[in-house]
């Protein structure tokens, strides 16, 4: 894992109070949705690898080049429309990890 991403993710797990908690939860949601989109993109990618570039956009080398961006956009749109529930599970686990790190009152 990229150390910069790991450092950013670790900072999301630090305990916070009040209104800042909502911001952290929003950041957790954003991170979880980005993860779900990345996962979906990897799952959709093999579906399009076997297609010839003659259709649906006229073919050519450019279509093959830009196909990855199309798959990524489809994955992001799927997450935006509700996804497959992976982001919800990731957020739940992030919150559990955060609660486990909070000192007992």
C-alpha cells in the first residue's frame, strides 16, 4: 500500500469530538466510496478486455486507449447510484477501528 495513502487513512482513525466527527465521517464515506469505485473498476475491466474496438464507438487505437477511463467512469457512476454496499461495510469497519482506539471515559 502507498505510504501516503496509509498515513492519510490512519489520520481518519484518530478520535475527534463534536462537529469535527461529522467531517471525519464524511471523509470516511468519501474514502470508502473511492475504494468501492476502484474495486468495481477492477471487476468490470475484464468484461471489456475481450471486445474488439470496432464497436460501440467506431473502433481504432484511441478507443482501446480510452476504454479504461470509460470503465472507471462506469464504476464511479455505479457507486454514485448506490453501489454494491461495499462502501457501507468499509465505513462500518473504519468506525469500529476508531472506537477501539478511543480512550475509555
